[in-house]
C-alpha cells in the first residue's frame, strides 16, 4: 500500500517535473549553426551555376531561404507538439506513407525514368521524405510498445516484412538511395531496441543478396560501381563528377581557397549546390573547415544521443535515436560518396544540400528531438 | 528496478550507435586528410590544368632582308576566325543561319561551316588568316560564339623572287625550306602566352587574374644577297632557261670572291613563295590524269620536291671543262708546267686501252699550255693530269673543298664525290683532268674557282650577312672565313691571265663584255648514261681579271634547243649577268686599245645648226653623216642626241620638213660581223655590237645570234639596231 502510494506519488512528481524542463539549447544551437552554414554554402556553391543557367545568381539561395523559413516554422511547431501524441498517430502515418508511395508510382512526375515527385497544385514534394520520418515514427512507437518481444524471431520478421514492403515500393520508383537510408536507419532502430544479432544474420543474408541483386540489376548502378573502382577510365563521362569532386577537395588543401572562391563550382561539378556541396566546402574552407563541419555533425549526434538516453520513455529514446540515425546515415553516406569512398549514389547532405522538402523534414525532425529534450527522466 | 534494466540496455546500445557514427566520421576525416593534404597538390595541379586556358600569342616572325635592307620576306598580322560550338548551341542560336552569314564573307561552303559549328566542342578553327576586310565584316556581324584571333601571316613581296634561297613557311608559319627553315629558331621568336581561368563551359571566369607573357619577336636575317644582282641573275637565267628549252632546271650563282658572300643565287624554274604548294598548271594537268589516289599523292609530293629543289646547292654534276681550271692550277702550283709549256693534240689521246677524243676532232696541234686552256683541249689536260698524278690530284681535289660540304646556310647541301680508291686508276685520273667522273655542286665549283681568282684563298661561301633586331642593332655578324690557301698568288695570277685570254680570244668569247676584263672557262658534260644526247652546259667566270671582285657560274641542265655547248649558251648568260652587275657595282670600265677604236660615242645635238657646222660636229666625234633634203639648216637628226653609236656610224641629217625616210630592218642573224655591218648599212641603219662580236678579233666563227629591232620592223633610217654576236668555235 505504502509502496503503491509512493509509486503514484513518484509518478505524480515525475509528471510535474517533466513539463518544467526546457529545450536542450546545445542541440538547438548546433541545429541553427548547421542551418546557417548550410545556407551560406548553398549561396556560395550555387551562385555561378544559378547565374549561368538561370541568369540569377541568387536563384537557389532565395528558394533555400524560403524553405529554411518554412523548415524553421515546422521545427517550432514540432518542438512544441508533445511527442507522445505520435504514438497514436504512428499507424495512420504509416498508412498515409504507404498511400503516398503508391500514389507516386501511379501519378508521380516522371523525371529521367524515375517517379519520385508528387505534384499537388504547383507544389511538388518527394513522398520518400515523408517515408523516412514516417517509418522512423512508426518503428519507434511500435518497438516501444512490444518492448523486448523483439528478441523473438517471429516478431523481428514482421518488422522486416514492413521494411520490405516500403523499401520495395521505393525501389519501384526507383529510389535506391532513400531505400538504403531507410533500410540502414530501421536496422539501427531494431538493433537498439534489442533485436538479436543472430536473428539479423539469419535475415540479413537473404536481404543482402536481394540488395546486391537489385544494385546490379540496373545497369547504371553497376556502372557506378565500376566508375567508383576507376573513375579515370571515363573522365569526361561517368567519371566526370567524382573526378571533379576529388579535384575540388584536393584544391582546398589545409586552409581552403576561401569562402566564395571555389573554381570547381563553375560548372566543373554539375549542380554544385546539391549532393556534391561538401566538395565545394572542402575546396573553399579546406581540411580545417571540412573537419569543423564533421565535428559539428558529431556534436549534433552527441547531443541527440544524449537526449535519446535521457528521454523519459522508450518511445522517446527510439524516436530520437531513429531521427539521429536517419541524419547520421545520410551525412556519412554523402561524405563517403563525395570523397569517393563508396560508389556514387544520390544522397543529399542534411542542412547543406539545396532542396526544399528535404530541409523542411529535417527541421521538423529536429523539432521533434527538441520536444523530446523537454522531457527529462526524473532523477530521485 | 525491473524497468530500468532494459532501459539501461537501450542506453548502452544508443551509445554504441553514437560511437559507430563517430568512428565512421573519423574515418572520413582521415580520408579527407589523405585527399586534401597527401594527395592535395597532385589533385590541385590537375584541377588547375583543366581550369586554365593556356593560349599562345603568335610571335612576330623576323623579316628577311637583302644586304641593303630591302625586305624580301615579312610578317603581318592576320585574323583567324574561330568558334565555340558549345556556346552557340547552349545559346540556342541557329547554326545554319550563322553559317549562311559567314560563308560568303569567308568564301566557304555554308554546309561545311555548319558542320563545324554542330560539333560538341569548345573550339573549332573556321578559317585561318583571312584578309583584313573579311575579318572586319565578321567582327561587324557580332555573332555569338564566333571569335577573331590574332595570327601572323608570312608575306613575300616579290613572289617568286629568290624563292629557293628564302624558302617558305607552312600552315603554322614554320619554316619549310631555305633560310626560313635553316634560321627557323632565330626567325620564329618566342610565342607569348595568356593563361586565363575558364569555367567548365570554356568561358572566362569572372576573376581577373590572367597571366600574360608577351611574345618575343623573331630576329631579322640580313642576307648577303643583293636584290639588284639577284634580279639581273634571275632575269638573264630565265631568258636562257626558256630560250634553250632547258629540261632539268638551270641555276646561277654570283659570289664576292674576296669574302665568299653569295650576291645572287637563282634556280629556274621557280615558284611563288606566297603559294608554295601550287604546282604549275601543266604539272597539275599531268597529275590529274593519274587515276590511283595514292600514286597521285606521291607524284604530287615528288613534283613539289622537284619544284622546291635548289639546284645550286643540292645537285651534284660533272663540271666538265670548267674543272680544267682546277687541274691547271694543280700542275702550275706543283711547278710541273708553266703557261708556256708545250703540248700536242692530235685530236684524241690513248690512255691505257681507252681512246679519249678532243672536242676539236682535227686536233689543236702544237700548243702552249695557255693555248690549251684557251682551246679547252682535252688531250693536253690529260697530259697535265697525268703529270700531277693520282695522289696529288686527289689531294688538291680535297684542298679545293670538293670532298666536304661548304657549310652553307641552306638545307640539303650535297658534298662532292670522288672515286673510291679501288676505282681510281689512270683512266679515271685522265677523265677527271677534264672534269669527267667526279661530281661537284655548283656552289663548290664557284667557291673553288673563287679561290683561284682570290689569290688562292678558298673562302667559305655564306648567305647570311648578319642577324639584326627590330631596331637594326646587329646581334650576330658573319665574318668572312678563309678555309685555306689552296694555291699561291703566282699560280692564281697565271691562271687568271690564261682565263682572261680564253674569254678575249678563245672558247669563252661569248662572255666578253666591252670595258671589263672577264676571265672564264666553258664547260659541257654529257649526262650519264652517256649517248642519250643529254648535256649539262655551264660557264664559270670572274671579273675584272686583273682584280677579281665577283665570280659567276651558270649551269643549264639539259638544254634542248639544238645548241648544248656551255661556251655557246651558258657563256652569254654569264656575260650579261657580269656586265649588269659590274655596272651596278660601279666598277669602272677599262677599255683596251681595240675597244677604244670601236668605242661608242655620244651623238651630239646638231639640230638647228647649219649644215656645215653639223657636219663638223659629227666629224669631231668620228661619226659620218648623210643629208636628206635641200635645206641649209638641220631640222632634225637620226639617231637623236643622247644615244650612243660606234665610231664611224652614220647620222642622218634632215634639212627639210617631213623628209623622214623609212627603212625595213633586214635579217642579220647568222651573219658574220662584217656581213651584218654591210647589210645594215645598205638599209641605212646603224649597228650596236654586243657579245662575242665586241672582242675585236671576230672571225667567220663569230656570227649574229639575235637582233633588235626584229627583222621586218619599219624604222627610221639611221636607227641603231642592236646585234648580239656569238662565237661558235666553243665546247
């Protein structure tokens, strides 16, 4: 009895304490710093390209500023929207995500043989961005609910099936890079929530074989693999972009050529404001600048993981871990691609690469983490 | 407590995830260190390579001058039209329209231009070195992606003048022949560079850090050639080339015997240096008839090589009797003979088992060595050669420079060829004595005979006098080089005298010039294989004989208009070249007593004088007269004052208006001097004698070769008819 009262008092105490904790300002500050640096670099990297092809050097930065504003709005909203509410919304979100992914296959805009964009009254976005965040929310909610049942093989296999369905839909677009990001992110979430390594190996082998088959099935992906192995075999064709990226990185040296002084952004790297913006960062800011940005990302992950660890419940922990993993996987893969450490695949660098819907979703996700950070675990 | 265990596990796993990310980020950091620091400079170098446009700025090619700084080759700027097809395509301009606009200005096919503009590239050259007005027209069109680039154009103001000496340039202004080729390094200068930043579309970057290295202009070359003498040489050689229907080309060289400077060097036929790849029409027609493409290309190439061939330097030939000068010097220098040494010619000579004929089949009989030179007697020279002997003969052959190249400033110089030791026997020595067997180049021969004229000092022939910069400062000057003293001054003097006699009284009479003492020697050699009736006719001479200044050699390879003796067809050419040249050089004529008698006098102005006074004035000048009309005052005269006449000529004096008498010019060709004189006198015409007729010892063997005005022309009585005589007894 006494024990019960004590427990309820504790619960009562916990609740009052939770609401009173503020945002993690360190995390917020890191996000704002990355966003600001991202905008500066989009401005610098995109200027010549925008000038030559759109006759307005500010073409991209203007758009990016607008998206940053919208993203900031989204972040403010999610930061103040109690994250617990996603628990109930998780399944509807998953369904909506599924519908969007089917819709994009049916009525999506076909660009270069891929259907990745949905147009809604003059406004376009990629359902795959929704899928990234949607699946993270669903997995977090679902895994928090079943607790350590995930240790059982027959539970794990259900998650693999959900993953398989959504990744399959993404491959049909086709959108291999997002499929890869989501796959890696969800695997991290499953492992963190207690799935057994041995089960993974069991399921991982057929998945891996399937993945390899998918990668090789499309001739352009195989080509990317051979290009990765020897970019100089076709310097003006398939090897061009990666060679130009390496030239840019190499040109930066220790201190860089200075902000705004990149030469490689003058159409040597095509669309320098997009996936390959990091090579322009390396050229302009040098090794020191590049390492500073890597460090900044590390700080973001550190603060994020801290928030995950301190989250009051498993759902919060898994949600933050999933989002950080989502960002982390993209950062790591993007930098690995531009440094020619892995074969080329189109992955934007979070906060830096120009591209509206992506930035809005990232900012919204940052808002969710900020919201979670409000609720600290009670310490007695 | 129950809940906190899985929670704890979750926290640890989250930490693992962070560690994993941090580890991968660190690895990527290491990768960046590798790319930016370790491989950085290499990648940067390659990046800079593609980011910069290193364009050449053509240097101004040096000019080629004659010795008096007359420009024989010069460079001027011209515009080259280029295009950036990528830029045009990117700007979505109509390629067909641009091509159509350019085509008429550049005189090109519009389709051809369109094809160039459709290429996926950043640079094509549409047309090189267009004329200024065409360039201006293109500039005015202001077409997107069409550019004008400064380029240099080589220009030869005198076209085919001195073509084999000057040489010409190729597509990229590189010297391809002659001085242009040999002095390529000096002439071309150092092209400048503009290193500019460019973006991937090949357009200039907005940064203004281009590096400009100015081009260094080429050095100017001053030749030893005198434009005027070269002109005389080319003119007279060309006349003979056509008149004698020369089949294998002709060449002539004029040198300064004291220094070795080449004053003129001509080869015929020649070509226009501004269009060196254009063959004569008849050759083109011939080429067009060749069906096989490969064969035709080969034939064209051969034809061009032949056209460009500088005979004077490249082609060795048997010098024939001209070589007797050298043989004679050997024997005189060795003290084996004197000019008075007796020789006997029976018309042929047997050497070992071979009988060698003299060109004078009846034989020259008993003669001195000086006569043998004058007569160009083969048997006498065989004797002289045998006296010299095999060893000494070869030694002198070498000493006169026939075994080496002279080191002349033109490409492809051949050296002389002597017998190999195994093939060098008495018969060979015998024939070599009169110039048959060993082959020499015209340049070697003129240098060797130059040594004979120059007191025995063999001078190295040269063509480039100095190198000067654009302000006229001398950068390098060629000093005359004495190769060696080959023979003594005494031998030289003796040979000069004998050769002067050859021209004055012997086989060389056709090179005789009034007022100038010319020393010379004829040469005729039958081309191998012998018996085909193909000859090389030549004549070598120097003047004035008492103080030699210039030497001249003329070689006609395969004349085909009947005559082939060097003395008959090459000697007159040498005579004309020497006469013009000596006059131009301001060498004072020195007349002999005989010449003085036949000297020409100025026709005095007797118009308006009384008949008696006019007659008195004419008599004072040793002129005779003929009066037409019954008046007492001379109203007009023919020839008019200002012209010159040989003494004893008739001046027609008219004492009435409109009394002019017309005479028809008779044909005096092939007549002897006295016959021609009589024939003209019958027609009341005066005669001016040139060529061999002027020697003053004309015989029946001296006949008129050509005349002006031509036979049948209607002229006023008293007109002077110029008649050129030739001496026929030559070899």
